[in-house]
């Protein structure tokens, strides 16, 4: 993959990991000369196997090394819209206390708006969510000032869910410290809310944020503790509770895999998939948009992702074969599955299979694919092969590869 920023990113991630060039080379089983040439800008490209190895040596996702796609960032992270999100998450010191809600205030309507925000977030419409967040957070704070005790509890639940959404958006914008601030405030709101599942859901978001910061042990420990607490309290015996528990286990598995313990991660994911089959048999708690995504389909997608990311492409293809996705699987998860399957085909040398999968991805999410650094990297690797399978030229032209 050609990327002028690759060397700078590699150097920054290596420094964050407190590794010398020699130590990174040893961890990654990559020549130290390759590391030096990339960091010094004497080399601007590397094949996917080398990038995989370097990412694993650094303990980060491959997309962290390559750079997030433009769809993840609006390019306005320090502009007025993001400043408005910051102010909404962290209101000015000594500012006015929220006024009690007026007669025209509707808590149900607020919940619906927050749920719609999550729907748009899962559809990668981050700019739209950023526009909505300041008003969502302001209205949720108004709800916490209700004169009615039940209303206050419900208001704090809405505030916690809105702050959790703000934390997720901040992560996508690359602002993980702001994300943790938002999530810490969300936890405080959850503790004052009427929703016993809200706190473990926010813990799961915090674990994901720790992962993005490379704090894998921290992410693993808080996810497992929250999952154990749920079981001990019997909160995994409803559909919503089991979904939250399952999301925590999947998060813990990701941390374990990124820490180098793929076998432990695979065992946790297998357990999660078996438990996911119980979701449809348990009482449904309400609006699924407000609860963690957890179903046999979502777990299988994550199992495929872990297998391909951590050097088991054959396992990934076996897991993906014949998959039937449930209706509640978010569109973004479907696109990631296709990209991971294409990576797995590439890793085993099946160029035709990779092209066929990428053609499906182009039909499903053409704009997302066009700007995704990993999709471009796969096509570059395929284009470098001496024999091009049918369909590759059109993909290369679409992504601007080989020009």
C-alpha cells in the first residue's frame, strides 16, 4: 500500500508502545531495515502481510496503522461543530443549572431521538449525529431536573445513553480522551438512572475506547468484571441483559486476541455464539436500537474478523461460509464482513475469491469502499500480482489503483 503518512504513523505508534525499531522488528518478525525505511520515508509502501505483522507487533488494529477511512472523520474535528459537541459533553464551569422540563417536553420523544442517533451512528452517518448531539444532551439534562422522582431516573437514563453516544462519536473522530470524559459522565448518569443495564453497556464502550488507546489489559479486565457482575446479579436472563453480557464477552475476546492470546479469544467467542442463540427465546425488553448488538450473526461476524486479523484466514473463511445474517445486523457490520472475507482470500492467495468478494462489497457500499484504506490496500496487493483475475481491472480503476 502506498501511503505518504505511513512512516509517520508507524513511528508515532512505536513511540506510544515504548518500542525501539529493533524491538518492533523482533516482535513483528519483520526486517529492522523495513521499519527504518518506512519511518524515514525512504519507503512508502508495504504489502499486506508486512502491515499485518507490524500492526500485531504494535498491538493495534491494521486500520489504526493504515489510517481510518474518511467516512470515520468529517475533517472538522476541531471546527465549530465539534466544539459544540465538546461544550455539550462538558458544560461551562459555573454555568446555569438545567431548568425543569416544560409542559411540552416529551421523554418518549427524547428517547426516540436518541435511538435514531444510534441508528445513524451504526450507519456511519457521523456528521449527522454530531449535528444532533448538542440538542440531545441539553434536552437530556433538562429531563434530569424533573420534579418527579421517576422522571428524574428516566432522565438520567436518557442522559447516560446520549453521553455514551457522544463518547462513541468522539472515538470515531480520534478524540479518545474526550470519549473517556463523556463515558465517565455517562457512568455517573447511569448510577442515578432507572436502567440497571446502562452501566455495563457504558463499561463496554469504555473497554472499546481503551482498546483504541492500546490499553488492552485494562479493556479486558473491565469487560470481564462487568460481565461477571451481570451474571451474579441475574441480569443475563432477559434478552436485553443477555445482549449486553454478550457484547462485553466479545469485547474481552478482542482485547485477548490483540494481546496475542488468540486461542483464549476464540474460546470466548465460541461461548458467546452459543449463548446468543438464547436471545430469541427470552423476553424482549423493548427498543433494540438502545441496546448492544448481540445475535448469532453479529458474533459470527466478529469471529471472522478476529480470525483474519490474527493470522487464521482459513478459519475466517470456514466461519463465513454459508452465513445467514439476521435482520437486526447493522449495515456497517455487513460491509466489514465482506472486507474481512476479501482479506482472508487475499491472505491464502485466492485472488479470484478476493475479487468476487470485493465486487459484492462495491455493490453494497461503493462510497464506503472507495475511501477505505484497507480496501485500497487489498486491491493494491492483488494488482501487484503477475496474473490479474477477471474483474480486478474495474476494481482497480474504481479505487484509483495502478494509475
